[in-house]
């Protein structure tokens, strides 16, 4: 079999095997993070968050039309699996083109595909697998360009490369850090081979600009304004540039935060990720590839081209990643962007293995033995990584975020207006409402987006029954002309039940003058302050809002499943906590009644569970202790004392580092003395 045929065979086989693994492990329902929003944009043909991701949106919409599976989320998850498999095949082909077909090529594509982070983000509806595909395609085209023997072939691959450089920037803008290195490298290469001319430059520029054609989708979608959910107003040049440059987030930042950046700390975290996810043998092979390239000029240029791209990207990203990676969820947001560098490392490792086999064969002979050993090493590494990561990366039965959204949506009263806050409730509830058609009677309004000047103008017509008393919500300066406060918004929409999920945006406390927040599971209902509150009736109403059976503490701390599960568990306690807090400002008789109701709710909830959040023990102990101080209301004093001691003690066992631990131990000692006195009196 010829080298070219074998290269395509290995590439196709690698991509097919990876696709089989990915499709089998793709979730059948909506994942967390941005997935719900991206799927909704595809369902509605709207515009996703900056920079818009037009190519991903159009391909996803096409997928929904051509291959509708069990749910819109499942279809787009599978589409992303196809992108991920394509990325794996492209990396395999890159090594085949530079070092020849063999185990090194399969190692590059296979190890990349089954490393934990890549696998996780290649089976969910996110833009990262498409970005990985573009990285692989650019590497492949660059390898073909670099190894082409004739100037004519180099020009042909340069034109394709220019087109894909432009196309790649229609997805994730982090690829610009590769593109700004690829372009001068390719131009210099053409110049040194006498392949650069004015006409050639114009052709390359035309192909590059042609890659940006998908961005035309943004102003068209915004102008038509048919999507019931969409982000931004791209009908003007200013609005389009604002969206493309991510001005609402911060153009060169991950998020709109004032978090201090720590470059060494971020780079160290990325290095630890490489060691843990890609493994030490892969990093050793990458280093070997760099060393073996030093004796061959053709190899050296390509190797150091990749090293430069990976290094520049890693340093620049670490410099601009303004999120606190000490928080597991934010670390999960940051580490997804390391995949782009991982692709380069895997190519280096594949080249290292291929060239090591050639070097050993040239020096020692026994080529078949070294080649067989390389295949065994490749198969062993990939098999080990699959066995290591499969359990965590197999999301085929994971429907936690989907069930979270369904439970929240189905629990709300008829005709409710829901003010969402944050990615979890916002994106997942939108997906359920617009893509799955669940609860069409509800109106969903995003709190953050309501603070943008375009929100009311673009989406008001898609929210019948919702009144906006101004052009946008200004939480900081609500007196400015044509803006409104949250209090004004609520007053204009009190003809229907209004809920906030999860919480209200800080900075506008105006609602406190006229409204109260009553707990409703994960959400809270906003009601006028003069509305009479019946604690027993409300406790009964909110006791069993959700049918949630997921075990507590059953997911990785950095996952959206963990966040959704934690919200559902804490929602069980919200009414009891609210009643306890409400009692603090009541008269003695009313106070005792609320303490008793809170205590009964806590007991009912805690006694029904074997494992539960640690703060439940503390809350129950406090409720028992406060009820005791209020006279007990018919509960046995010994029982209340014992309950308080037991749960305070258990809380300290589970949370020994609590800042109040010393005070809690003092309270436990006091309660034990009181219980001993009580028992002595009863004996006497």
C-alpha cells in the first residue's frame, strides 16, 4: 500500500474509532454551561453570546433538520462528537504527512481524543470540539504546505489554509493566536521559494476574507428578529463590532470581572493538567520529538513552528484568563481553553515516536521490532487512558441538568414571569421553554441581559404580557432618563406571579421598599410587602415541589451537575430557613410559632435522608436551640437539647474548619450541662 493510501486509511480508521467512542458516550439531554444557550440559538436561528459563533449555529441548525434524534440537545451533542472525531483524524494525518504513516500518527490522534478534557468537551454541545477540528485542519494543511515539493502545490495548500484561517475565526477567537503565527510563517515560506507575487497575495487575502462570510448570518438574524431568544443587536456596524469583539465581556478577557490575574499560577495549573491528562510518557515523547528535530532542518522548522504557537498561546491565555481557578467551577471554565495547546503537544508526541522509531532503525536495525514496540506503546497508552477516563467521560446516562430544568419549570404556577440569573437556570430553562416547548405559558426574562440597551428593543415583541417601563434596567443609576429600576419593573408586572431564579442581581435594592421574597424551591416569588403570609400554608405548598432522588455530593466539584444537584438539595431547606430568619424579627408568641414550624420542617427533611449537606446539621441544631429558648411549644425539653447537641456535634465532625467552631463547642458544652441539670431534676 502506498504511503498516501496508508495515511488516509490510518486517518479514517482513527476518526471512525473515536467517533464510535464519542457517540456512545454523548449525553441524550441538555448539558450545563453554555450548551443550553447554543442549542437554543440553533433552534431559534438566533445569535449566541459574543462573538456569536455563526458557523456553529448554522451547522447545528442544519443538524437539527437533517438528523433529529431523541432531543435537540442529543442531535447537537452528536454533531460535536463528529467534530471531535474529525479533529482526532486531522492530527493523525498531520503526523502522517510530516513523519510518515505509523504508530506515531495514531498516538497523536488517539491520545488527544481520549484525554479527559478533550473527551469531556467533545461530546457536549459546545464550541470547543469545532475549534479542535479547525486546529487539526490548520495543522494538516500546514504540514502539507511545508512538505509539498513544488511551488504550485505550496500555493494550493496556502489558499486552502487562508480560507480555513478565516473560517476558524468564525468560531472561537482564541485561534487568532495560531493564525497570527501561521500567516507570516506561510508568507515567508512562499517568499523563500519564489512563490509570492502580488496576485498571489490578493488571492490569499480573498480566500482569508471569504472565510468570514458566515458572519453575515449575525446581521441577517438580528434584522429579521424572528428568534424568540437572541443576543445583541447586530443591525448596525457598532452593534456588530461590539458583538464580534466581545466588548460586553471585555475583548481580551474571559469574563467581566475584576479578578486579579496570576500568570505563573495559571501556567503551573496548565502544566499540571498536561501531566495528569496527557500523561508523562506523552510529554516525554513530545520532548523527544523536539530533540530529534534538531538534526534535520525541515523537521526543525515545523517542530519549532508548533512549539512557538503552543507557547505564545499558553502565555497569552494565562495572562488574560481573569478567573479565580481556586474555585472548581471557574477552573472548569478555564481549562477548556487548554485543549488548543493540547493538540500541539499531541502532534509533537506523535512526531517524537515516529522519529524515534526511524532513528533506532537507522542506528541499530531491527526495524520491525521497533515498529511493533511503538504500536504496542501506542495501543497501551490509548487503552490505559480510555480505562482511566471512560467512567467520568461517559455521559450517555447523564440527565441531571435536564431534570433540574424540568423540575424547576414544571413547579412554577400557571402564567408565571421568571427572572433568570446565571448560566444554569438561564440557559437550561430557555432550552426547555423554546426548544422542547415546555410550559409555553411562562415568560422568561434574563436579568443580566435586561441591563443591556438592546434587550428590550429586540426581544420585547417576543415577550407578550411582559411590560418594560423603560429602555433597559439600570441597577446602578435607575434615575437616568429612559431606564428603570427593578422595583418599577415589578410594579408593572404584578398582574401575574413573578419569580427570580436564582436570586436577584446585586446593585439595585429598590425592590426591598415594596416587595418581599418568599422561597419557592430553587427560585423565590416576589410579592408585595402587604401581602398576608400564612407560614403553615406556605410550608405545605413548598414542601414537595420537586421529585429529586439524586444522591448528595455525587459529582465532581467543577461540574454543572454538581451545581444543579447542590441547588436542588439546598432548595429543600429554603422554606425552613426562611421561617427561622423571619422569626428573628417577630414578637415572642409569633416567634415561637415560626421557630416550631421551622424546627418541624428541618426534622422532617433531615430525618428522611441518610446523607445530606453539612449545613443542614447546623441549621437543625440552631432551630432546636431557639425553639428551646422559646419554651419548647409542647416539644420535650430533653428531646430538643439532645437534638441540638447531636446535630451541632455532627456538624463539627463534618466541618471542623468552620470559623465559628470554637463558639459551637462552647454552646455544646452549655447545652450538655443544661441537659444534665434537667435530667437530675426529673430523677429528683
